[in-house]
């Protein structure tokens, strides 16, 4: 086995799933939901801390507290999947993500799953190593030592089966990391 030719999971016969991407309506509304929740929480906290304030004063203070948060949320817009990949992408069970226009990525183990979305942490695969089919210690194609790209996949970006498949890939990547930590 020592002299065997190394191979890359991208070229394996592993099943790759085509995931159709559509624009998300929820991603545009999420920042306002967060700001509204923060407004209600700050109004409740201000009202409980000072019983002597009138309701209009409490709401004004809560609005003044919430306004910077809304500005910060609008300034730091996150990249949504529909902006990252135009029409569709290929996802394998090992976490290889192929997007025609943007290249090949590996889903990282620090991706997150929320009830309304998944935050994919993607590492771009080095194309030179992809062509030479070299392996790293875990058996995947080598990834570039660049910063990770965080892309949000909202539930309404993809159909229900594709969303569950993305969640399974994230859990699989986490289980690989946990298995390596146990050794």
C-alpha cells in the first residue's frame, strides 16, 4: 500500500447530490426579526430597572439602544448561498462542494446548524493539489491555507431534502473531528 497512487475524494465514485438553489425571502427579513427581538428585550429590561419611567420614555430608550444594533447588522451583511452560487451546486457525503463559477470547497467541521439556517464554513480547495490528486492526513484533497468563507444556507434557499442532506454533511464532518479527538 505504500506505493499506491494517492487519489482525491472529488474524483471518487461517491454519490454527489445536485442541490438547486433559489433566492431566500427569510434572509432579507432576519435582520429585522433580530432587531425587533432586541428592541422588545431592551424595553422589558429598561422598564423593570426603572419603574418610574413612562412607557413612551421606555420605548424611546429601547429604540436608542436598538438603533446601533440595526446599523451594525446592516453593515456586516453575511453572504447568502443564493449570492454565492447562482443556480445549483454538487455536494458529496464527505463534504466536497462543487460550484461551477466559484470552484471547489470542503465543508469544514466548524459549520453550524440552526433551526432556520445552516452556516457553512467553507475552505477553498487548492487547484494545484486537486490536479495532482495529493492527499492530506485525513484523506481529503488539500485545502488552501486561506481564511474560511462563511455562507448561510436558509431553509427556503433549498428544498427540504437538500436542507437535511446539508445538515447530515455538517454532522458527518463533526463526527470525523470528534473521532479524531477521541484517538
